[in-house]
C-alpha cells in the first residue's frame, strides 16, 4: 500500500517542482512561525523550518509521508527572507549586486506512523551581476518576486540577475531540491519509478 504523499508548503514553486515526480500528492499549510531565533544562522534556520513544517503536517496526517522545505538566502552570514513588497525587494537586490550569496535550501521527509525522519540541505552558491538601479527596477516591475527568498526568481527573469550558479541539485534554487527529495522518499518507502 502506498502511503499518501503531502507537501507541507503553500509555495506554488515547490508545488510545481513536486509535480515533476508524477506522483499524486496533496498540499497542506504547515502553519509554522518562520521567525528566526536570536543568533540563528541561515543554514540552521532553513533546516529547522523544513523539519518543523514536515513535522507539523505529519502530526495531523500520521499515515502520510510529508515533505517540508524552506529556503533562506544568506548574504555574508545574514539571512534574507522573502521581501514581501517592492521597497524591501529593491533594498535586498541593491545589497546583493556584485555579491556572492548562498541560498540554503533544506528539505525534510517525515512519516509519523512509521517513525521515519530525514532531512538535508542543498546549498546553492550564486554570484549576482553588478546591477544598476534601473536594471533592478526593470526586473522588479516585470517579475514582482516578493514571495521569493532574496527577491531572486531564477526560474523567471531573475536568471538575468546572475553571473553564475553552483549547485549539485539544480532545482534547489527554485525551492525544493528534488534529487535529495527523491533520495529521502525512496528511503521512506515511496517508489517513484
């Protein structure tokens, strides 16, 4: 018997990525406070939130295999979240121009009934171009990436912001590292093939 598969996320980007696996799944909001803890690193924040999201939904659906994920943009040790609006997105991108950042994309897979818990992080090193204020404004007006960590929507026009991307899991920058997710799903007993 295949266990139900649930994505513990309200992110349309993660939902689109998980659809690639061609396995039916449902989506549940994890209702987790995403406020960073004092002194928490970007890596620790992403890991904690991915696991907390998966565990929160697994508690409500104990027989399901639940996937939780979180992404935090790290600028020289400072976590940058989703900007939420145009002014904050502008400020983020102005600080990021010409800089190298790491997007920490964490994923967790949990099944409460079987006791399965696994989590991992797929860091993505990104070098931003030295962008003019006009280029930043044009990008933001066209893409409106206010729900993307660090305002960088790489699967859209945001790719034009970048000089390079370095990652061993190409979907990690979009928000769900599918290679790691597949590995954990196999370990949880979810046969994708």
